[in-house]
C-alpha cells in the first residue's frame, strides 16, 4: 500500500526528534499525536463518521415527512441516535490496526502505563469521530427546526456525551478485538451500556425544547462522564491485555 | 527438560522455569527451562508449529503460560518495574511500524514507548548502518518488506544500555548484506552485556550462540 | 501460573474452594442436579395448579393477573442470575478458578431465558390490562436492556475460541454490566418520568390472598430450582468439553 505524499508534508519536515521539541513521543500524548498524524494522512478516518452522521440524519425527514412540528419534536432523539450510531461505526476498528501491525504488543511491553496509552488513543478517537459531530450538531439542530437555546443544549449534551460513547466503544472494541463479526458484536456490547447517556443527553434537549431547564439532565450526563472516565480506560487496558494473550 | 547448571538469580537476566504452553487444546511444550545471562545469545530452533512464537510471547510477558513462571532480574515478568520494562525489547513477526508514519516518526514512537525519546542524529546513524540512510523521512508504506524489517531492527540500535532482546524470526526478509550485518551486530550486543533470545530458520554464521531445540527439548552447548 | 485444578489429595483451604476442582465439582453437580430438576418440576406443577386453578379471581384485575405468577419470579431470577454471573465471573478471574468461570458462562442462557420470559409474560399481562401488547414503562424497558446485556455476554463468550480469553473477557464484561445495571435502571426511570410514560406499575399488585402468596412462593422455588439445575447441567457439559477433550 503506497501512500500519496502531499508536497507540503514531503518538504516541510526537518524537525529533529529530540526531548526538547514540541513533538511528544511518549505516553498518552505520544499516542494521541501519532494517531492524529496517521489520521491526517488518511482522511477517511474522520470524514467517514461525519458523512455517516449527516447521511443518517437526512433519512429521518425523508422517512417521517417534512412536517416542522414533528421534526422539532423528534430532533433530540434523532440527532442523538445518529451520533451514537456514527460513533459505533468508527469505534470498532479502533485497535485493529495496532493489533495487526504489532504496535499493540509494543505498547503492552513498554514501560509506559497502558492506561495512559489507552487514554491517549481514546482522546484521539474522540477528536476524530466525536469532535466533528459536536461541531456539526448546530447545523443539524437548525435543520430540524430547534430553537437557539435547544441547539445550545444539544451541543453541550453531545460535548459531554460523545466522550462517554467513545470510551464505552473503546471497551467494546478491546473486548471484541480480532473476533469475527467484530462490528456487530461491539455494537451489541456497547449499546446497553450507552443507553443512560442517550437518555440523559436527549432528555436534556427535550427539556430545552419544552422551555424547561436542562441543568439536571446535563449534570447527570456530566456525572456519567466522570464515572465512565474513571472506569472505562483501566477496563479497556485490561481488556486489551486479555485480547492479546 | 533442558538441564542447565544451577545459576543464582543474581547473574541471570531471564529465568524461565517449568514453562508449559497450550494452544488450541494441544499441548505445545511443557517443563521448559531456560536461563539467560548477560552477554549470551540463545537460538531457539524448532520446526513450524513447535511453539517457538508462543514461547517467545510467554517470555515477553504477552501471554500467560499454562504452568511455570518467567522472571527478569528475579522479578516475575508480570510485575516488572518500569525500569526493568525499559530494558526489555520484543520484536515479533510484524514490525510495529505504521505505514502512514515516516520512518523517523515511527521509530521515535517506539523508542518513546520504552521511555527514551531519541535525537534524530541517533536515528540517522542507526538507519545508515542498515543502509537506509536516505529513508529517514520516507513514509514506512513506501519501503519494501526487507527495508521495513531493517528499520525495525535499527530501532534496537537506538538503546543506550544493553537490553534483553526477544526476537521472533528477525532475519526474515533480510538480504545477504542484512544477514551479515545482523550477525555482526548480535556479537556486538552480546559483547556489550546484552542478552538475546531469537528464533530463526536461518543459521547464524559467526555469532556465538547457544542452541536450544524446542522439538526435542534438549539443549546443546555453545557453538565454537 | 498454576492450573486451578487441585489434585484430589490436596488439603482444601476452605470448604467451598474444594469444589474449584472440576473433578469434585462434577461429583457434586451430578448428585445435586437431578434433585433440583425434580424440585423444579414438582414445585412448578404445584405452583401452577395453585396459581391458575385454586387461587381466587382477583377483584380488580380478573383472571389476567395470574400471569404474574410466572412473570414475577422470572423477573427476579433474571436479575439474580445476572448478579450471579458477575459474582462467579469475578471469582473465576481473581482466583483463577476455571470452574467459577464456567459457572458464570453456564448461568447466562438461563438468565437470558428468564428475561425473555419476563418480557413475554409482561406483554401477556399488559394486553388485557392496558390494552396494548407493549408499553415502554420503566420495568419492562429495563428488562429489555437486561436481555441485551445477556445477549451481549453470550455473544462475546461464544465468539472467542480460546477458553481462557473467553472466561476473562466475559468476566470483565459481566462486571462492567453489573456496575451499569443500577445506572441503567435509574436512567430508565428518569426517562420514564421525563416523558410522562406509562405510570402503571407492575408492583401495584392487589393485596394478596393466602393462596396467591402460596402460588407465588411455589413458582419462585420452582424457578430457583430450575436455574440451579440447568446451570449445573450446563457447567458439567462445559467441564466435559473443556477439561477432558485435549
């Protein structure tokens, strides 16, 4: 597989790799930098989830009819479900490449904490598949006729909720690493675990569309985020170790 | 059973006792014993399917054996300190070099995992020795299989201190020049006090190695 | 790392850890399982008789309430089985006891069955009571998610060929799932109130006559016995498959 080398990349890189440089080479930042660099040279990594999100969203008005009142009512749930599906689509391949080329084994053997490396991987994955969704969400909200307040809450809920889904997806991907039917299996594993995030997230937006305060739901979602951030990365590291044995 | 003269933990870098491994319901080997001291090289030999790769992975701590234990400097392989981990190197069949990265980026990432970011000059020197001087900024995906293997082996040259190497078929895809270089370099590494355990179908020509034959589980003495 | 099977001459550390040995477990299970099957059948028949024939017609709900005699024990067991899976899976993982992991794996199909039964009987009860076959109330929705958790666990464990990896991965999943269950239940109840969904609660059962309680008790015993019997039988089969065919 040969990669096209954009001229800018070919010429510009003369930076020495030394400790003093800004390029991090170890730990979670190192992994994140590596993944972003890889993704930057292979645009499908982040374009595909985004394209899927937009495509899935477009199905609903086509399927349900263009009645603005109806669309406004279903918008919170629809946007959230499409975000969830889009993230599940991209997350199941999260560790496959590293498993295939042996990088995963090097990470397990190295002196860096596996939890830190996993955290870096998750962060990169979120930046690639979750972040773009958050950025596009306002457009989606407006397309479905949500009010300004509701769009704000939608963005906030996705900002809190997409990391949760990435972390749960990482755990599922790590457990199902290398198995046949991996994609469907990851979906099945992660979906029940992701339902609370879906409920709180879309619930917050529903409250906003009804003119009620969304603070309670967003706080619950925030608490869920913290809990997931504490539990999911170590569990994922353990699952990777199990899957590689 | 390989009978080794009794050694104390203090001198041995790696000590494997009573290792047994099963894969797919089949017992690959049992009662495997090995002691690796600094400055020694061991060539693990055996036919395909005899469990060489599994054994190597067990020794590296990637897989758990069905029985027995592996110790480095006296510590169990699953409870090594970061410093001890930093002195262990494993090279599998795959090179752990991502195709989308440049060679220098890939090598920097790998050495970063071991804890030491490496200056570019060192990377350049290591690659030059392997005949890849001009490839330092090339994308890994543009290298041939043999060149990628050389780059992966070059990564081992980036270490300051003598480490313990566990190499699985390191000579695969190397050309004649690469094979000669590998031989020389093994000798150097052993002279520095490092230890090597490798599996290979290609005999090592000049480097002094102890041969361990997995098929018969008998050991032979050092080659002259 | 040593194999968890204790040789038969070893001194047991505690009474119950003796059964970590597949040989001893087989001996215990082969004696216990037939009794449990017998109890399950007898208690089940008795419970069904008392519940469907002897117990009086309910004043408010008519005959339809009788399905609760199956629904309630099924729902209880579906929850208990999941917690049991998490328990045995963690024991198997921490103590490296293969038999415990096998118990966890053997529990799963029964647990999934009870969950499905709870859902199905819930729908059967719902039809005459609410007029629809399905209502997204908190309890039923939680049961549905629990069913998905079971299916996920079974799918994962069955997809992994290596026994040890299957046991460890399953244990991790079961543990994460068990931790999630209270969160899921809370979130579903919150969701229910937010959307002003069905407020009819299954637990708003009428004050129960003695016979009704008897029937419920008998059916609960029957379900427990069935769970134990089925799990032991399955665990024995797994043991046979994994231990003695190498």
